[in-house]
C-alpha cells in the first residue's frame, strides 16, 4: 500500500468485539474482518506512515439508516455510538497498547479542530422524510457530541451519501444541492468518501451510463465545498457470489475515464475501493486475470493527486 502511494487504510468493521461471530462479521464480510484482524492491522501499521480509519459497515441485523438520527424511542443512533465507543476503547484508550492511538487517522473539521476520523457506509435514513435535509446533517453532530460525552474523544465523519432516484436503500437520501449546504455547516463532517456509488444506478447498466452518472455524482459533491475523496475501482464483477449483480468496467476505457475524474475532482484526495476485493472484481493487488495492471493504475492515480 505504501509503495502504491496510499497513506490511510479504511478498516471495515461489522460490529463490536463482544458480538458473537454469527451476529457480526462472519455472515456478511467477504474477507477476514474479525476484531482480531483489526488488532493485526494496528500492529502492522505501527511505526509506518500508514494510518487507519474505522469503516462502519451494515450487517444482517443492523444498518445505520434504521436508527439515524434517532430511534423511535428518541435515542441517538445507539448502535452506531456503541460501535464507535467500542473502537475508541480498543484503539485509543487501551493502556496495554498506547502506541495504537497514533495510528488512528485524524482530520481537521471546518473549524480547524482535529478529530478522529470514522467512515460511515451507505449514509441514508429510514427515520426521516425525503425533505428533512437539515435534521440529517445535524444528526452527525448529535452522534459526535454523545460520543464525546461518553469518552472525551472528538470524532468526525466521512460519509458515503446514497442518492435519490436510485435503488439505494433509505427513505431519506442526501443530495449535494439540498443537503450539501447543511452538511458543510456540520462541525463533525470531515468529508465525502463514497463506496462505488454507481452500484446503485438504476438506469440501463452500460459502462457509458455508469460513467456519465458517476461523473455527475462526483462533480456535484465536489462542488459543495465539502472535502471530497474521488473514489475509483477497476470495475465490478461479483457473479460468483452475487449472481444477479451488475457487471461493469474492467476495461482500459473505464480506467481512462476514472483517471480523468481523479484529475478533475481528486484535489482533496482519492479512495480506492477496495484493496483486496477479489470476489467483486475490485482488487488492486495482482490477480491472475490482470496481473499488476490495477496496482500500477492506482500508483498513477496517487501521483496525479500528489501533483495537484
């Protein structure tokens, strides 16, 4: 990863370390993502210029959208808070491993205050109506404040905003034009970090249509002024594990189009989804089919960002 030009790892997490395997990661994670492997990542990153951001995933019995910003009994996103507090206790407040705290990535919020970064996948809400843009943005500050009251740690969020007029889940889905101004005023929003947002596209599934949609999505979010990480991946092919899923990209034309988007929208950085996504065709590490083609492409993309 360091040789490729990366400096942060998004560490997928499917729940607290006290969950049993059959509740948490084992039924949903397409790679080893147990709490023990999280420890191994912090051990491996220690002493290297490679930081870590927890990446909160949905799982079979829990999704962020079902409790955000408040539950029906008015509790502020209890599952989200519980998971982040658990991660704080494990990696920022573990007296037996004080060195781990320095590996958790921090970023500056809009006020110039440093916050520990957490990524939230599939940011939408089943608790809000489609027009409640401000309550959606305020919800992140509510979570961050509750976590601060419990732990004394200031947390900030990079979010993966799901879009209206797609088949993405959620009654409320944010838009750059209507939700973006409120998100830009949020103290706890650190940036936009999308996870292959084109997978939710609901039109004719051609590469040209995917690219047109992704270019518009990226441009619109970049124009909000919220720090925007341009997400790239080689394409998508999960027919072995998800037989009915889309298949797109994995061509030189797809690479060239996303490289152009990195030049246009990657001033704040980029994210590669995902490093070892063998079962979904998103691997940067060498594969039988493509050799090191996508590793070299990632190196080129990182060099473009560094030069901007």
